[in-house]
């Protein structure tokens, strides 16, 4: 992947109702490991989704820890049996929420089948909560290894106008918020937005985005929920919104104007230098957690397991996280727990459950087995 407050209120309390135990540990899910999405064939023509790229990964320098091989096998994650197995594995180790990356391109959803056909049809689905992170970034050639060197070429745009936005929000309220195991904070379904700059670009400016988000809240309340909890993904970069609001920067003031309820992160690579030792990275991450928590909204700490997206490219891509062993990642989980206690929150987000081509996953592999999951269980299970 590339790159606040009840309705109209001033300040939201940092309030979470854990799904089980004291903490909610929520792992992002990249729903591309299936051949059941017809439009995915343009990126992965072999018909098994991005498993095609995972299988083809090779080391690019001496000591490069590629390929990564899943212990559970290259299974279809749009299959309910696969997800029943993964739900058992996750919940037995303290991961009790999945955050599904959710896409909308060219007027229709993309990669919904892993959630619809796999997770939501699993017989043990009620063991686990889920919510959506709208990954509203542009899609480019990054997902196609044959063309990834020209990754900036757009395939689909992630920005949408107001008409499309209303279609999207109607869909998620009716189809997903109504699910018995949809994740809620104080009764309000949580909906996370990845690329706020792209959201503003598509809707035509900050003021029009405020109007659209308020309408989304009103529709959610009308559907029978006490409120809508809007969450934003924070990144360290400043985004210039060329062609929308001249000279506009994505500052904390704009985030505040948009009335988001909470914030978290998606990946360490978005706000710190990851091309170094994991322990050094965590020192920087802690400073960013403090900065993020000083914004006028609830902040939920985030931990990334790793970063190395070389499987998606034929040539070497600079930026490989080093020494991210389960023992060192456990230290990050401990730090996140301490930060959550300091902030008085109970939700921690993790990248990720299954980002194999970015080398950031909790699922067991041939290198560390269940080491990352064991670290979560040790830190977060009561």
C-alpha cells in the first residue's frame, strides 16, 4: 500500500468497550489472497490473488530474508474454512479485532469477497469483531510485479465525488454496520479513513468534506445507532492538495475541522525511517505517539511488525526493516500497552495480520513460526 467527538461536540472521551479482556488488539487485513475477485486478475493473472507475488519472491542481497513462506499454506482467504482456522489462531493469541482494508474503485467495491465470503461466513465469526478501513488511495501498478517499476501510473482513482460518497456510506451502513460483530466504541460503529487528502480532493474541499461526513453521521444515527465513530489514519508527511484548495496543507487543524473522533496509524513506514534496526525505530515511534496523542482527538497506539516490500518488485527497493524479531517486536507491544495505559485507551492497532508482500504480518511463517502471535499473547492476554 502507498500513501473528533460525538456529532458536532467539542471533545470526545477516550472510551473503548473491549471485545474481550482488557485490550482490543486490532490487526489490519489485506484482502487480496483469493482468486474470487474478477478484477484482481489484471494484477495477478494466475487466479490466486497476491499469493502469486508471495510465491515468486526472491532474496535481493546476501542475508535478505525472502521469500517468506506461510506455515498455514497459500490458502484462499475468501473461503470460510480458511477464516475459521485464522479466527481460532488469532483469538487464541489475543488478537480479537480484524480491520479489513476496504476499497471502492470505478463506482463499485474491490476485494470485498474475503470479508463477505470468508470472514463473515465463518461459523466462529462471533468470536471476533471487525471494522472497515476505507483504503481510498489511488491504485497503481505496485500490485503488478510485471509493471511495478512504473508504479506511479494510475489504474483506478481512490477519490470520489459526493454522489459516490453517499452510495458508499449507504452501503457500509446497511451491509456492514448491521453485522452482529461489527466493532463499536460506546455503541457507535467505527469507520476508518486512510487517505484524508484524497477524500478532500474528491469531495471538492474541506467545507464540502465536512458536510459529507456530517451527512454520514446523520444517516448512521437514523439507521438506529447512537452515533458514528470516524477514525483517521495519521501519517507524518504534509500533503499538498494541488488543484483543490490552493496551498492547503493537511495539518492538525484540518483534521480537527473534519471532526474525526479518533486517530491511529497504518504503518511505521508512514512516519519514521524504517531502513534500520527495529529498536532504533521504536525509540522514534514513541516520540511520535506522544505527538499524535497531543492532537485534539483520541489516539490509539499503533505497532508495525516489519517492512520490506521487495516481493512486489523485480529490482531492489531500498527500505528494509532490520532485526524485527519476535523478541524485539514484543518490546514494541509492551511500549504500546504502556502508552495505552497512559492515555486511558484499550485499543491497539497492528500492521498487520497478513501483509506478506510488505513483510509485516502476524500469521505464522517458516522463519519465526507463531513468534509474533506469542508476543501478543504474552503482552496483552490477562
